[in-house]
C-alpha cells in the first residue's frame, strides 16, 4: 500500500513486509527528471497496513488496524510510533507524535473484529473527519475515530470453515462516491459487493 499527503513537498507512506512502515519527503521542485533516491524514516503502522492522511493537515495519519497519529503533538508516554512488527513496530518512534488507538469497539455478543492484514481505511472525500473502516462489517466515524457506528451486518458469507490463522470473510475494499456523500461501495474477500 502507498499513500501520500497534500503538503508541498509531499510525503509518501508505505509498509514493507517484515520491516514496518516508512515515509519519505518527495520534492519535485527541481523536476521529475532530477529526482534522486530518497531516505525513508519510520512511520506509524506496521509491516502490513494501509495509511490515510488528512488532506487538510499532513500531520494527521491513520494507519494499521487502527491508529490515528498526530505528528504535531509530542508523545506523552503512549505506545510510540508503529502498530506492530518490524523496524517500526511497537515502541519504535517515528518522530515527535501522539498515537491514539481508534479501533471500533465491538458490542456485547458480537464476534470480535476480523481484519485483513491490509484492513481498509478511507477518509471521506466530502469530509475528512469521516473515517470508514472495514472488518467483517463496515464502520463509520464522523469525528476522526473518537466514536464509531457499525453501518452493516457481516458483509461476507461468514463461512466459519474459511476462517483460519489469517482471518478471511471480511471487507477488503471501501470507496465512497466522489459525487454523492454517503454513497459507499464495499467488496469482501469472498466475492461479495455492496452499495
């Protein structure tokens, strides 16, 4: 997974199996033809994760399964950068920041969240404070992950025989219409599509 912010110059974010998540500044001011190798630094997230960056504020980064990192607020004894595994794993510092776990809670009696290693995170193109997150169900937060609502029941076939060490039967992609706020599409790893 690769993501980028809207700053100038901009940063790219990505994750590397067995090594964690990284970011680097890309400056195209001298032209693409003059772009050279770029040093990367540790970033929030783990070895497998998606990143989403607030288009209004490049210091707000959503990653992993599921954290919100604010690079403009120093960490005050929290978990540090990273969300698991590799060089940028738990306890590693990606820089002065505050990490907040914003994973949706499960209601009493609900199955625990099943999440793909690249669990989908989407910031609404209409309102970046609205965050969508996919597990076996689709979740939405209208306040940057501080509170969540479960929008759907299990969207997969929920075939318990197909759930193993790596959970399957879950949402793997989310998209919101750029023309109509709230019109959301999802797809599951067992072949179901929803609108």
